[in-house]
C-alpha cells in the first residue's frame, strides 16, 4: 500500500489520472478540466507521474509541437482502484451528508454495465 500511495499521492495526481482514464488528452485539455490547478503544478505532477511510469507523453513532430498524454498499461490498472474509491466515497457521503440528501455515485470515469440497478461490470 505504501508503494501505491507514494505514486498517487499529491494534491492533483488523482485528478490528472481521472482525466486520462477516458483517453489521451493534450496538456491544455487537462489544465482546463481541473479548476484551481496552476500550470506549474500540472507540469510538476504530470512529470512525476511520467517518472513513475503511470503516464506517457507523446510528442508529435509538428510545428508548433503537439503533446498528448495518456495512461500507460500500469496506469490503466488504477481504474479499478478509482471505481472502488468512488463507491466508498459515495457511501461515505450518503451516510454523512449533513443535509440528509442522498448522494448518487459519480460515474464520470466509467462505463458501468447495470443489471436490475446493480453494477455487474465496470468498463474503462
């Protein structure tokens, strides 16, 4: 667990990985999709994810150069962890919501196959 947490710890890393779960994205797309994160922080966090083998960078030989980021195969393995965290977080929010509101899980990262209102399969 310590090894996993050392790789994904950081204020913005989970948000970056979450953005890349849906496919490759350009730097500016990631930056726009995560409010409150500075370009400096995005550069630093994405560089650390690259060094850890979670994210890969593809540079296209164009003028101006175009760079796209995507998850590596080992980075894609994090999708099941994200799904589990989302389910736990939704349960936690449902149980602890001070207003008594029922919070539905956020399934934005996943395509869920449901059968009789039960999730039977998760596809990324």
